[in-house]
């Protein structure tokens, strides 16, 4: 591999800007393979040379990765659980990098999740300003009458705030389709419960334009950044 200027490698690894890296080198705060380096223009091999700042290694930043995941029912959407319930971490053990879920699905729900180590994309998707809509298909035990449907459209109080779905319709017998904006904890279950409906199955089928189609329960599928960019570019990544 070609040698690269030390200050560029330091900046690429996220410690500071290239100009700030030059200052650290001049001030004698950088070592390469255990040797103090103060000379500007020093070049290193990023794949082989160890670079330390004040005695601590400056490690390369992990590559940014993006995955689609079909969370099964009765799995926590977090990476750990104080109660010892199974989590999505059980499906991630063989991955070479640590990733985290964007948003959550409750324990009894299933369906699409996006997982990544890209904090910027996660923040943009989660933040209300992104206006990312999420679609759910919900099976209830009862027959949904026009009157009940009208009440569902009015929404309910969830976590102390009145919320209502962006869109709701009857798909077929006992099945409803909800489209939510911001989304709050157990929002659909609370809205259904408020009108006397008992939820049997709740599946998140889409996040923005990305759908769960083609994924089977428990499947993890890696996608390129271009896929994420295409799905959310217009309202997230500009």
C-alpha cells in the first residue's frame, strides 16, 4: 500500500481535523510504532503502522454498513435486555462490526427494522423533521365497523400526547393498515385498545419507501448506502 501523510491518517480516523493533527505532531503528542514523530511530512502505512495519541492507539474508523432486518415476534428490538429476554443481538453475533437499530418495535410486534453504525443516518431517520412515515399491517380479533374506523382516525392519547394515524384503512377481514409519522411507544396498540380492539398480529411492513417484501422472519440483509440514500435522499440527506 502507498504511504500516506501522517496528519491525513489521523484526520481520516476521526480524531481531529488535518490542521489540528499537524499541531499535535508538532507538539510531540503523536507516536508511530512507539517512536515520537514531530516532523511534518512524515508518511506512514495505515494498514501496518500503529499510531498513538498520548499513549492511546488511534484506531481506524469502522466501515459504515446498513442492514435490513425482519424482527421476529417475541424478540426485543434492543441489543440487550435486563430481564434476560431474547434480543436482536442474537442475530448479529457473526457480523464483523457492531451495529445498532434505528428505532424500535415492541416485543410482541414483528417486521422491518433498519440497522447501521452510521449515527448520522440514524439521527436523520429518527428525527421528526425527517418526516419518515412507517406502515403497519395489524390483525385484530374483532370486526372493524365504519364507526370504529372513524374513531381510530381520531387517534388517542399516547404517553400524554394526543396522536392520530396519518392514514388508516381496512385491508380485509380483521386486518387494518396504519401509516404513522413520528410514532410513539405502543401507539397502535393504545389506539386500538381505546376503541375496544384486541391486537393479534402487528407487522411493520415499510419504513419510508423501503419495504419488508422479500425478507423472511429473522433474516438480515446487507444493503449499500446508495440504497439508503435513494430511499431517504429527498427528505433526509440533502
